[in-house]
C-alpha cells in the first residue's frame, strides 16, 4: 500500500478537495477508509510484529474512523486490542460511525477515554486529523500529554494530532510519534518547522490515483532528477573563463573560517575562478588551506573596487562582521553590477538599511535562517516559524529576489517563478546544525550563479546539493559533522 514520497506537497484544504474528487470519481469514502487502515496496519505490523497489543485513541472524524478499522484488523490478526474513544458513540456520524460499528461487530473493546487510562503495547493516535483549527483543547490536550509521557511506541494516522498540517506548528500540544502514515497527499506541516520531530518516520500511502485537473501543489519537493541537465556537460575545449569568476567578500577579524569555507565550496561546486576579499591576517591561512583561491588583503574597503568590478558573481557575508570595515565593504560590494548571494551579516546590514530592498533584484539570492528572516521582515523569530511558507512569500515580495529560508524543510522561491510552487528540501540531517554550514551553502549558490543558472534555479539546486552532501558526509551519524566534510560530497552530487 505504501509508495515513495511524491514530489507534490498539498495543503490541508487542497487535500480535502482531492479526497472529495477521488470519491466523486467512484472510490467510496468507506473504501478509502479501509485502504487507509490497511496501510497503517501493514506498517505497524512490519515494525512491531511481536508486540501483540494495540491501544487506539479515536476522535469522531474520519481520522477516528481509520483508527477503528485498524483496531478491527489487529483484532482479526489475533492481537489484544482496546479502543479509547474521546467521544460518546452518539456523537459519531457518517463513515466514522460505520467504522465504529464494524469494529464493535468484530468484537473490539471500545471504552470512553478517561485520564489515567492504560496505554499498552503500540498506541495508535487517531484523534485529530488535518482539519484541526486553533489550539488543541480538552480532552485532547490531556490525552496527548498522557500519550507523550507513556514511553510506548506511537503511530499517528495521517498526521500527529495537534500538528498544523500546513505550517508544522504545534497547536498547543501535539503527539510525538515514532511513525506517521499519511494519506492521499504529503502535507507541508509534516516536512517543516516542528513537523519532522513530531512525525517520526514518515510513510506515504496514496490510496487512490489522483484525478486529473488537481490544484497546483502548495510546494514541490526538490529532487535531483529535476536537475539532471541544469549544468551541461563541459566541452573538451573548456577553460576556466567559461565557468565564472566568484568573488567572496567577508572574513572580519576572528571570522576567517567562514569565508574560507564559502570560497572552497564555490571551487568544489565548479566555479572557474574564485577570489576572496578579506582581512590581511586571513590571506596566509586561506592560501594554505586552498591555494587555488586568489586572495586579496583588504585594509580599506575601496581597495576591493577593482576586484569587485571583475566579478561574475558576488557572495557577500560569510564572516563579514558588523564593524565599520564590514559596513563599508558590504556597501561597496552591493553597488557592484553582478548577481549576488547574501548571507550572514550581509543580511543583518540589509535589514538595518532603510532602502535595503532597492539593492536587490531578480538576479540575486538571499539565504536567511529564521532569526535573520525575522529581522528582514520586522518580525519575531517565532512568527516566522509559525508560518514559514508565508514568511518565504513575504521575503520574495519585499526584496524582489530569490530566497532560501533555511531550517528543517528549507524553503526556496524566487521572483518570476511563473507559477512554479516554492521548493521544499526533504533531505539534510541534524548533524548539519553546526557552524559553517550556511557558509558552504552560500559558496555553492554563488558558483551556480557564476555558471549561468538563473537565481531561482541556482538557489533550488544549491539547497538540494548541499543537503544531499550533508547526508552523504554524515553516514547516519549526526554528531561531530563538520562543514568542511561536505566538500568532496558536493563534487559527487554536482556530477550525479
């Protein structure tokens, strides 16, 4: 019943419309519910085949109906099953009521949930679905707290109860599942913000073919197959001048490592030439680390003028700092006529500039993490994280450039996407939460811009390759990963 994850990611409202269209084209609701139950039961059995005991917490909607049918399947397979309903039977209706009756007729024990109820074996969370509006209230909040404190494995039906399907925000309280089996579509909230931590392992079950004429997805997953021809094969007569000159600006005192990582990443990502404008004390260690880089020692900002004028692409911000030197160098670089990637303190300088949005155009890329995005939008970080997709849209609209909103489920969009949904990255790992990873990303993006990719494409491809390189370098071990470990995997994925 399960398939690989689809490329398209649909909102909760879109999913309801798709569900209704599937039913309208001839797949009855009860049949969809049975298919959903079979998908959950197959995944549950595969992971906990010998537990032999299932507790099901059910709401009164279709999510609860799925839970009743899973309980029935478990009982027929010889498991000990106990359903705890958060509503009286009189409150059920429609397909969920049919499912309740089918479970009861099969002999499933069904009681009303009470605080302190035993949660034994594997627990199935079938309380709240994708239609949740507002904060979780009692009795659900109490049940979710008890479930999270139980220490037993939890499987969520479609989405962990209490998680916003569109934003990944925890609505007061949310189930922390070991496994979630989602149906019909992938939902944004499963893939970004708090979603992945609440969801656990995510399995997708399509249940039915999608009808024609479905709504354009809210997001699209970034997949390597879409970028197979983004960078054409190099001719035998190639020379370095064909692949762009990236100039990186940054590395104030005490922050030379950031500009070194970004510059090396640009070289490893195929740029023909890479130059760095940085503090004099960083030149020797930079050349010792990577002699292929051309380094210019900058005491006064105007000394960088000639180098900036020769750039095909500029990367501004890694280790830039906030000193007067930093400010002057940033402003000089921003005035240069070349596509730009802005990261780190360049974004903070941009946020403080009254007319900073006038500096940027559709050739440029900004790569903020949530706190930087909040400063750029005049918001708090928690507001950005509460609706990351809306924050992404606001950044694109305000600054008129391509935007990477970093974090779990990094999001990418650009001016002139011509109806293309924003991209979401479902690769990457917690080991990448370490110093220098953003600098590597900015170097990759700069190199792709220099090789001729438009800003939106360069941003998407850079995010994807960066995440895949992080997964390769980690080998499943999420502690002790260094940004420098990504350099050789970057080469692999850019040539895949």
